[in-house]
């Protein structure tokens, strides 16, 4: 495997969970053969969480098998492997790592990411070759052990009937997969290692792997110095996945109390999680050691209780920060945000993330929804109304109604495929026409208006579920 010389840096943008265009959406019920699959709840949960993303509209037709390329893409997406910490001297190509890879293929970036992140893949990997259970499991186990910093333990050997069919190179990974609960033997005590793995089986293995990592986080060593990567992850965890972050930090530099505190407060303020506050400064004895451009953020952090001065009144800005102390600072910030949520500006326009969350709130947690929407697109009255009504209907929350259409003066400005949903919304009084009989389909919709629409929908859904009321 050829590996180009690379230098490390960091430029991290939080990925939006919603990455598909337009009004395209699908409920979990639309996955092919999903009801016949054991463990379908895990597949639905992964899709809804955004931890696995499709390569094509029917990626999770569960009974279909997956290729090498699809397997790599699944693992890269599920474990959020990326190139955030890498800057190459020259632009990398998939063929730099895998001789059979096409540099213009849809999988090219995933192959580069997989190679840079150390996935155990053969240099002669064939993108279109079907993956077997043992091959996919080996790749998955190697990935979770590296990404989760799992200790290499000697597993309890599990005997199974077709153990002799497992490739020797994969046997240790398979044993650890059985110990981790990532894979299970069938009713006959067999693993079926040479069987081509289905999309459903791969998704369930990923779900089990993620569950194991959640239950077995990498231990934090007391006094361990905070790395730049850990600093960024802690801040991301505080801000939450909804915020689109651009965090830049030198990965070679040690993280000091000053730099981490500034980065945390500055990121929270610029992402709208924390307002710009007028803070009454307190005396910091060693303020002269502090970069003046960081002092405002540090004073804010002191005022909000994220950090505190020592008994002598010093902040110790240049002191190296441990991971334990940084986690404590981040936890205090999280507690503050929970107690002081950022106010919603009156008239603020709805974002795509807010639109999806509102619709999920309307449907309730029991509805298995997968909603796809372009995160960069502005949300209009037309697009939100369509998405709200169509999602609730296709997920079975709202029946398909025979509506007598009303005249809409500006119907010609409306996408014809949206008109049915909009007529339904008008009939149910989810939306109203203006005094001139116009819907204003291309107009923006505010968070306040969208929330009012969703609250009305919730009332309607209660009536439909309890017709006697």
C-alpha cells in the first residue's frame, strides 16, 4: 500500500446529519423487506440517527449483499472517520492506496479516508467484489479497536462448528467479535464465515459495535495531557451535533488552560449557543501572562462558573491542561447551557435541521422516520409544509385525505408535486392563505410560525388517534 507523505493539522467542521437534496425523504417502513429482518429496530435506529448514510436510495434493501466498496463506505460513515487531522503534501488519490481503485468513482474518498485511518484493507482490494461475513467482521473489529482505543485483550475462545472455515488471518478478529457481541452464531452454532454478508447483517454488526464502544469508553488516565483532537471533541460534545462548527487548532501544540477555555467560549458564542455577555471583570493575578485577545473569553468562563481561579487568585493560563480537568470544564459548560438555553430570536428563519426536528417532534419518538433534506437549502413555506404533511402521511401518522381543493391565487408559483400536501394543510388549517388568497410558497418560514404549525398538527394527530373525542 503506497502512503504519500503527510503533515498533520486540524480543521474540523461538524458534519450535518442530513446530507441529501430537496424534498427526498423515506420512512423506515419503505426499506425493502425490512419487516422480515430480525433486528430491524437496530437498522432503523442507525438510519434515523444519521450514523449510517446510504450510497443509493435503496442501500438498506436488507437482503441484498454488499460489495467491498459499500462495506468501506458503511464503516467510514458509521464511525465518522475523516481527514480532519490530515493535510497532504499532494492531493491524495484512491489509487495511491489501492491498485484496483478508480479515482473518479463514488467510493474514492471513502477509500482514502479508510487508508489514512488505518482500516485493515488489502492493497489489491476489489471494489465490486462481494464481502463475506468474515471479511466485513474483520474490517469492522479492526476499526472499532483503533477508533475506540480498545485494549488488545486475549478473548475467551468461543468454539463453533464451522471454525475450520475461517481464514487464519481473520480468526483472532472473529474471536474478539464474538466476545464483544458484535456477531453471534446461528441456531446451529455456526458463523457461516464464507457466506456473503447482507446489508442488514452488516448494519446490525455496526449497531452492536457502536453499543460496545458506548459501554466501554477508552479509559481516561489521571493527569493525561489533553490532545488537540480530544479538545475539539469535547467542545463538539458541549455544543451538540446541531451546530455547524468550524474549529481550527494546531494539533502539534500543547493545550493550555488559556487556549482551551478561549476555544470553548468562543465556539459557543459564534455558534449561537452562548450570547455575548457584558461581564464585570474580576481581578486575575497572573493576567499579564495571558494573551490579551483571550481575556474576554476567560472572564466570561469565570463569570459563568466554567473555570475558577486558584487560592492565590491565579488562572495559570499557560499551564498544560489535563484531559480530566478539560472534561470537568466541558461538563460545567454543558450544565450551564441546559439551564440557560439560547433564546430563539423572534422572526428568525427556520433552518433545515430545525425543520427536521420539528417534524420528528410532531410524529413522536415511536415513529421510525428517516428524513432527508439539503442542509444548505433555505426552508420555504412550501417546502416545510410539504415535508411536514408528506412525512406524517407516509409514516402512517396522518391518513391520506380526499380534500376539496381551494383556489390559491399564487398556485402557479408552487411546485405541482407539492400542491396536494399544501391543499391538505390548508384543509386541516395547519396553514392559511393571506388576505389576498395567496399562500406565498417561496416565502421563508420563521421558527415561530413553523412551531405553531407543528403544535396544530399535534392536536390534529390526537383527534385522528382518538376519533371519539
